[in-house]
C-alpha cells in the first residue's frame, strides 16, 4: 500500500474515532495491554534479533552505545510498557472537556471544547516501547497515528504493531486504521509532504533527525532538537542534596534526553571539591573546559563550569541550553524563584533531578515526547498535549445584524 493511501485511511479513521465513546477507547487500551502480556515472549524474540543486528553496527562504529541501550527491551521495560497502557485507560477522557462557557447574550452560549488534533505522524529512533506509549495516547485522545520507527528496531516494532492491531480488531465499535506503521525513508519523505492529511509531526530522536524534519515539512512539528540540561549548584546548596541529585541526573539513565549534561557551580560553594570527587567516584568523566558548552553526551560525561553568581548561571543556560529542563540546587528560596522565573526552559526545577522530566512521572500516563516549542504544548506531552479545541455556539435564531445596528447588546458573562 502506498503512503498516500495509508494517510487517507488515517484521516478517515481520525474522523471516526473523534466521536468514539470513552468506554470503547478504554476497552481498546486494556485489550492491548492484555495482548502484550500474553505475547511478550514473541516481542522479546523479535527484540533479540534487533539487538544482534544492532550489536554488529555498534562494533562497526555505525551505531552509538546509547542508541543500542535504548533499543533493548527487558522485563522491567516490558512491565512499564504494559502498565503505561493500563494507566492511560484510567485517566480522564481528554476529549469533550468544556474549557470555557460564556453567555454572549441571553440564549446565546459559547463553549470552548477540547477535541482531537486529527492525524499524527510520529518518527522515532530506537526505543521500541515508544510504539505502545504513543499508540495508547493517540487512542485515548481520539487521534489516528502513523508511526515510523528506526530500522534498528524494525523486528520489534512490527511484532508489537501486529499484536496491538490484532487486539484492536476484537474491540466492538473500534475503527480500523487508527494505528498504522510505515518503514522506509521514502515513507518519511512522503509523510513530510502530506499536509493534506497529517495535522502534526512529532519526531523522537537526535538533533539531526529533528532538524531534517523541521526543514522539510510545512506540517507543524512538535518536539525538541536536543537535551542540553543543566544543574546549577548555588552557594547555599546542601552538599548531600547536590551529590544525590547530580549523580541521579547523570547516571540513572545517561542516554536519556533529560540527563544533565552541564554542571554549573557557584564559585563560593564551599564543598565544590567534595562534590566533584563524589562524581568521579561514580565514574563520571568531568570535562572542565569542553570545546563547546552545547554538547549532548548521552553518556557518563559531564561538562563543569564555575560561575561567579546566579545571574551568570542563568545567562549561560539561556545561551547554551536547549530549553528542555534545568535545575537549581539551593536553600535560598529567593534564588530558587529567580532561577525558575528567568531560565527559559520547558521545565525548571528546584532541588530535584532533571530526570523527573517525563510524562509518566508527571502523571500523564506516558508521553509522545518532550516539546521545547512555545506553542500549545510544552514539556512532556501527554494526553492534553494531543488535543486542541473548537468553539461551539448555541443560539436561538440570533443574527449579527441586530448587534451591528445596536438593537441588541452583548454582555459576555462567563458561566463556567
């Protein structure tokens, strides 16, 4: 099937699922979770093939170790993947929420109501658990989705998609073609040109991928190009907090986009040497004078810079950061507030690891990605970020001419 037909099918599916009852959507999600649990050994077998192929690419220097790590599915990831789908089924229906209700005049009622975006095009690299997260979020938010995964995870992606669509086929009243998958570079090219049918592109991958997509489509793109996250250790920081937070932010999952890449330390922080020694004990390589301050290592490597004051720290972050997630460690509440107000990022934290920047940890059930855009969705994008809104106007025969001539007057009274 050519891509245009796939996109047409997605558009048709999006119009059908837009009005789907929430019970049907929740049944679909629980069927998917049950099916993945039942067939998980098949998924592991497919993932093993991908890992064997990927290991050869790592050995040849054609695939990074961090990408390899993201590709691997284990029991913990499988458990989280299944639970993530179930969690989304328990969340409130994001569609049909009345966001505003205003009486323009007697018997003339305006409502602002949440609705699906339509058709989502998702292009992602490595992580095969992405396919269930995004599919589940799309279903609950009443969107159709076309997914293009990386070739390094093709066997895993095919198997998961097969299992999900078999599960959906058993749900009475659930439309066909809500979740579809494509595989080739030509499919990406076609997707980026398909503004007639696709409403939003969401890339999940490295800087190179995101920049390519942004430069080659007229379709709105939601995402982030890189994760240059910072932690600033203020002069009033607690040393134990600083060690625990920085170690977690760098080592808990070094290849994640919310791992810290640059550590800024106030020149008057008295425990600086103790902090740096503790990081080295965790086998973190410290770069004291990197060639560039906008490096995303994706590894246990950390750029370190000593700054004169909080203003210099904020200036550095706003210059070199990617607008993803940045944190301050301090016991000075005024400094914390200043940092969080003036750092221009989607997530600004006080005394917490940057690794908390995640849709699951925010209680969104999962996420389609993290956005550094300043549009309708920013930070981890969950269900609400996959909805837009429409205006509904309920009247009783009113016409604009009566108001233009002064025969009637608006009184614009909010009733919600």
